[in-house]
């Protein structure tokens, strides 16, 4: 059991356990969603929906809670990305974040275009390769990725390598069209 | 090896030093990994955890059903997930195969609950005594947290039940399955051995029966599973809570056979003297058209309403609910 799980299981009530889980995992769940959406506000929407879904059905004391949240965040964000209407709206509304504003306008345009193409390519991947890329890029260890996706830890490296090659291919084909 | 230097050790490392082909492959993979890391870079998000928690806590949907466990999403229960998925997939394949014999197509306006027990599903696994089942396209099962997620996996919108039958829990889980293709090959040798084990002999084989193949394609499919699911207690799978109601939608399945017709194959298996009553009942139950609601369009719907299992005794009776659930 990891430290977070200890912390969650040590609290007295279900509500307190959920609050402890939220405090421990919220930023990470937002980070996973933002890795897909590159839109902090929408990423927070996704993260909150994921926690609500979890809270409705599961006990926060469950050892699998973090893995469930990570996987659900990746899938929920990818589903939003695949929603055509939302994607169009997001692309139109996508404002530069604080770091990006230091770039000159030309570089800003290029960065936005790169991000748009990468996210479109990500949306075209099958759910599992897309999720493994997002989770790993969000800083999850191989063991955490394996738990989130319900695969053996020995499979993660292979899944990642295939997914990386697939994403590069998608990005390349997207830019050459 | 690409992003874990410690993995490059021992025999692998020595081989890599002397193998140009593997060096080239590793370089390609490393380039992919670096490129993807750059492509997926995103600025850190600053979050206000307290404010976010207040929003989540005040959401009406968050009123919890705490304590409920979803056995199919728990990583530790993976073997059970696979077993559950396999039995469901086998049931789906048999539904497909034997439903081809019934030409009754009706619109899926109502759901007729039919009880199916764990023993029913276990019995279907006995089919492997009479041949081999191989997947040419493995089904990918996925449990989803929302209807939208299930739709994204399967490409089909889950059906909506406007009114649940009395006593059926409103707790819903979504499940999606990609297309699956399986081939059942009847084996006279295996069937003969199975019969001999029961002190019986194989009836005369119709021409072409040995080696006859049944190819079945099902899915993609999407479903809503109602009920408070519970994991089996140890190896006693009969202690598991099966769903109270499963409402599913699938692309119209197809079945083709070689050497003999699907009906001939079904009739022959049912005629075997050594076949267990459980398998016979399961095949007949699956083949009962009253248990199925098919549409004539591209997408078909069928429903099964397994009763909560409390014993190994197979259920062969049909209980038709006086209050079928209308589909929205």
C-alpha cells in the first residue's frame, strides 16, 4: 500500500476518506486531463466529473482508487477531445497560457498549430495506446500506468513504444495532408 | 530500455553492443519517445484544491452510494474480469449462432427479463469438450464510467431504459466491446472422448460434421448493466451478484458455417447422449427466441436479465416479467 493509500485508509469516515483522496490526487488528475486537452479550465471540469463518478460508485478507501481515477481521467479527456463540437470550440477559444505569452506572435501561432495537430493525432489513436501515452507523459511510473490500465508491468514498455510510433505516424500523416 | 537505463543490462546490453539491427531499432524507438515527450508537453496547471472540492461536494450527483464495488474495474480482480468477459462473449456468440435459426424479427420496444444463472454460463464452457473455439479477432471489453465513453469505444450509443422494472437497482455501469470473430470447429475425436468418459458412444456422424466450422462475428456492442455487482467470494463464483438487468445493443451479428448448416450442428450437439443437462439447457436457453429482442435494422438489441445467483442449479424456467421495461 502506498503512502496516499495509507493516508486515505487512516481517516475515520467515508467523507473524510474521499476528501483525503481528493487532496492527494486532484492535481494529478487535472494534469492528466490537461495533457490531453491543453485547456486548464476544461481539464478541471473533467477531473471534477471523474471524482463525482468515482464518489457515486466507489469507496475512497479502495486500494484501486488512484488507478481508477488516472484511467478515468485519461479516457474522459480523450473522449472530450474526440467530440467534434467541443474540439472546434476549444480550438477557437484556446488562449495562450502564462508561459506562452512570453513568445512572439509568430512562435505562438506555430505552437498553437503544433498542439492542435498533436491533439488531433492523439484523438485518432485507439483508446489504449492514447491512454498509455497520456498517463506516462503525465509522470506516472510504469507500475502506475500498469495499474491504471489493468495490464502487467512488463507490457507497459511495449505498449508505450508502439503507441509512440503510432502517434508520430499520425502526426506526420496529419501534417503531410 | 528507451526511458529506463537500468533495463539495459546483462545479456540484453551485450547483445545490443554487437547488433547493428537492434541498435537501429533502439534509436528509432528512442527518437519516437523523445519526439512524443515533446509533442505531449503541456504547461503545469495551478489548481485550487479546496475550491474544487467544494464544487464537487456540492454537486447533486455526488451524493454517494459509498461501499459499492465494481468488480470489473478493480485491477486485482482481473482474472474474474476475463472469466466474466469470456462467458459473456461465449453467450453472445451462441446467441448469434443459434438465433440465426429463428426468423422472428421484432422491434426492440420492450425488454423481457429472463433469468440466467452463473451455472448457465458455466455450462457453456463445456462446449470445448466437443471441439475447439479460437478467436480470429479477440474482443476487447471495456468498462466505462459514462455512456459517452462506452459510445466512443464501441461507436454505438447505449440504449436508454425509460422505466426500470420494479426491484431492479438503478445503479448502472456501462460496458463496451469491440468486434469479435470466433471459430468453433467440431471435433469427432474430442466429442467421442467426451462421450466415452460418460460411458456413451458417439451417434453416427452426419456427412461433413467432423471438422465443420462455425464462424461467428459479433460486435461492436455496447451495454448498460444494472444492479449492485459483487465479486465472487473466493472460488465460489455462485456467490457473485450477477447484473439484474443487461440492456445491450450490437451491430447485427453474422454466422457462417462450413460443411454443415448451423442448424445441423446445433441439432447434432443436442442429440449427443452424454451431453450434460446443464449444457443442453444452456444451449436451448440461449437459442430461445423469446429471450431475445432483435431489430431488423443494422443495429440489433438483445437483453438478458440474469437473476441473482444463489446456487449452482441451472435455471431452465422462463419468467416473463409482467412489467417489461420500455425502451426510451
